[in-house]
């Protein structure tokens, strides 16, 4: 390749290669019986798997499933609405 010219080959972004299902923080909070604030804290501390996309946090669905398997979910009363 001549010096100074870039390859025209497209390189996929990591997010495009990832096939994991993502949940919004609100959804993960409901599933785990936690507040959204707790979910943000767990994500930032690395206690719950997720990723930031465009400055917004998303939770890996399989991380939520793992919390269920390990019994880390708090039982909450169903929302009456």
C-alpha cells in the first residue's frame, strides 16, 4: 500500500461484533429488585456486567441472569399499576 493512503477495508466496531442482549438500567433494576441508582453504582464498580454506549449505561442480560442464578435478587412487591 502506498504510504499515506488508508485502506478502504471497513473495520467493524466492537459494539457491532457483540451479540449479547442489553437491557436499559430501568429494566435491570426491576428484574433485580434494586433501584436504578444501585444499578448505576454496580456498573461503575464492576459488580454488574454492562457497557456504556454514547454516554448511556446498558446492562448485559446474561449478567442479570447470573445474579438470579446466584440468588442475589431481592424480592419486591409487584407494581399495582
